[in-house]
C-alpha cells in the first residue's frame, strides 16, 4: 500500500511566524501542505487568499493542496493555479456545474478534488468520480480548525473506498477535520491515503515527530 500522505493545514499555524512554520514543514516528512481558503459566505469564517498562498509557494517545494470553501470558485481557478496551487479541491455542495468546474481545474494544470460535507453521501459523485484525483471526506463541518472529529467519518471513508473501486477510479481519499494520532490508524485502515491535520500538528510540542507518527 502507498505511504500515507500527511497534509498539515496552515490554518492552524501562527501567521506571525508563518515562514518558520513553512521551514519546519520543509524539514518534515509531510508531502503536502493544505491551504484552506474561506470566504465568509460558503462557510461562516474568513481565512486568507492569494497573497498567503503565493508566500507559501515562495517558501516551499512541497505539493500545495488548496481547499476552496468559497462561493463560485470557477471565478478564481486560474488565479489559484498562478498563485501556486498543485491540487485544487472544490465542494460538491453549491457547485451546480461540477463537471465543468473539474475540467476547468484540470485544464489549468492542477489535479482535481471534490470535498463532501458530513451530510453529503459519497454516491453524489457517481457521474464525476472517473475525473477525480482526490475525494475529500470532511470529518467536521467546514469553517474552523480544531473541531471534534465526527466518528461516522471512518465508515464513510470505507464507503468511499468501495465506491471508488467499483467505479475503477484512481481517486485517492483525503480526510479533513479533527484528525488525531488516535483516529489516524482507523482512517488509514478504512482506506484514506491523505490525512489533513491542523491542530494535531501545530499544537504539538514536536510537530515534525507528530507528522511522522500520523503517517505510521
Ligand atoms: C476546516 C478545514 C480544515 C482544518 C483542519 O474547515 O477544512 O482543513 O484546517 O484543522 P484540524 O485538523 O485542526 O481539524
Ligand atoms: Zn481543509
């Protein structure tokens, strides 16, 4: 089985020392950096946008995983690519023209993911799963870091794994929200290939060690 990718979420970083945190991630075994863009409309929180992604891009060669929690993401795909995105994940919810949006992401030169909120079943991806590189299972309601993991998500990852195999898709399952050292092994056993971790990494006394442990 492929090694689990850990994607630390910089939403939990102390932005006053973002450069130091990015350097720490460069020294770590994290293969991806997860970047949560929130517009205060799609989710009840506002995070950051292009300047922060550009700054991170200047500081790292790691794969930049951009999670868009914004309305009408089709307006900004090219700009996110130009700012440094390698993967762009959009939500199923609120995107009426999902097929077109996925093609837009791929045509921009990024890999494409679709995120599912906790209340959205995996089956909604039936018509687009063959196009996807990433299926992101939200294990909290999106908007904030440091929330409690929704236990049902482990079963949902298992369902996604079966669904992806049945459709002969090569999509990898990413889990985002409340990932800890305790639930990480369960999520990996259920079929997750990418684990996002904000609070678990950035509140750790030894983030580099925690990143390595999450992947074990
Ligand atoms: C939540 C974001 C997550 C968040 C994860 O809406 O999508 O990526 O930063 O943070 P933790 O791991 O602290 O739940
Ligand atoms: Zn996220």
